[in-house]
C-alpha cells in the first residue's frame, strides 16, 4: 500500500505587500457591493458608493504598484503586473459605467471583478508555481 509522505507542494507565496494590496482591493470591492445595496435603500448610499469607488480605484492602483515592485527585485514573472493592469482597466470601465448610470453592465462587471479578486487573493496567499527568470 502506497502512502503519501509529503504534503502537496505549492509555489512560493507572493511577497507580503503584494498579498496586502490584493486583500485591500478585495475588501474595497466587497465594500462596493455592500454600498450598492445601500444605494437602493438609503439616501446615504450614493455618497458611500462614490467614496468607495475612489477607494477601490486607489486600491487597484496600489495593486499595480505592488506587482511592479514584487517583480523587479526578485526576477519573478511579470504575470502579476498583467493581472493588476487588467484590473486597472476593468476598474476604469467600472467608473465610466457608474458615472453614465449603465447599471445593466456596471453591476455584472462588479460581480466579475469581485470574483476575480477573490481568486487572485487565494492564489497570492496559498501560492502557485511561479515562472522564474534565470539569474544573470
């Protein structure tokens, strides 16, 4: 009978500041979901949702910066930069759609962004195989 003697190997975890940036972005998106509900039921919801939008956009820009800083010194894969830049594009589209009051696209895109952010947070915390650039 064969028995597994070692735990499954995961890739190295992302640097702490990158994990914190992804966590902050995920929390900001969760706040946006909560304030979207308040927007429908309270007169203060619009103010909170607008402030949350600014915070979410700032958290996304921080995520881009953290991804760049994590990539450059360690010689790791630039893939997190692409993910962060993609999120910045999605956040920009969200802002435009929100200002234009196009809820039929704004709401589903927000749900998609939250799901992707939770997925990225899980990958940053648990770790996955990381492509390494050979040292020179």
